[in-house]
C-alpha cells in the first residue's frame, strides 16, 4: 500500500514520494504560500501594533504638550537694555581682543529661526576644543575668558550687567537660560514639556564647564524642581511655570 502525505500548501493527499504536488505544484519542503501570507499578515499586525503604541505614546506626550506660542521664539519677559550700550553682533571673536572677558546675555536677533553660539578653547575645528554651544530661541547666557574664541550667529550679545529683566506676565518662562535671583526667583517651579526632546539642566554658572552641572534630565511629563539663588537653569523644548 502506497504511503500518502498531506501537501503543505493545498492540504491535498498526495503520494509520500511525490516531490511536487500534482494539485497545486507546491514543492516538498518549500515554504508554503499560506505560510508566506500568514507570515506577512503577522508582520503587518506587529508593525501596526508598534505604530499604535508609538502613536499612543505620542498622544501621551501631546497630552503634556503646549500650544506652539508657549515655546515660540518671542520672549514674554521684557529685557531692558542700558541706553548707549551697543550689541555685539554675529561673527567670530577672540576674547580679550575686541570682546572683553566676562558674562554676557545672548539674545535671538531674528525671531523667525533660532540663533547659535559656540565657545572654543582656540580658533580651530577640533571637536575637543569646543567648550560649549547651543541654540538660542529666546536668550541665553555665557561667561567667556581671555584667549577663548566665541562664534555668534543670528544673535545680539550684551554685557550681562547692562540689562534688567521683568517677570513674565503669565508666569511662564520660555526656553532659554535663567539665573536664579536675577531673571527668575528662587523657589519651586513646574517644568512642562513640549515634546519627547524636552529637557532641563541646572548648573553652577554660565561657563559651560561639564564640572559645573548640578542636575540634568529629559522629561516626558510635568516635573517639579526647586531653584536656589545663583544657580542657572537651561530649559529646552519646555517651559517653566510658576503656577504649581
């Protein structure tokens, strides 16, 4: 009696020794079309599930996100500049030659896109010579020393002691850098993220030395912090709210 087996593809009964199914042409030990389609369906379902979770996570972030105007370029905190003090415009400067050492405020000069600064040990393109850099959406601060090289783009820079600040009328501090006790009071605040790249950093000063970092954190939900006088806080893709 001839032994029979079941075709892997069409499930018809065929002779055991048959290498090709006479009904559907499926080769023995080859991948079944049904299995192929089954695999594809499973893969599609897995991808759909991953996308759903990503979208759900995105919705979760958007649940904490802010209106676009909340993190817009224009500051809602008035900066008063001392009359007669001219800004240092975009360019490359060697500190001690034209630009004196000291602390400065760097203000976005064109609110249609962010400014940029980079502080280096020397005027070279070596990565290891970079001390610090960053985008300037509203304003930031920087302390420079003789011999360092500072590159500015789309910003105006003023001596820090030549400007004064008012408190934001809505209690919202937009992305930027703040000195506690000067343009933000010491106390408790809530940081509200705008997207998955939201982060903050609390540092001892504005020299951008890695040794002066006190706290750094990426956040995906409202987070509470305590600020002390003379600390600095850098906030990106988020806002600081005085309303707890």
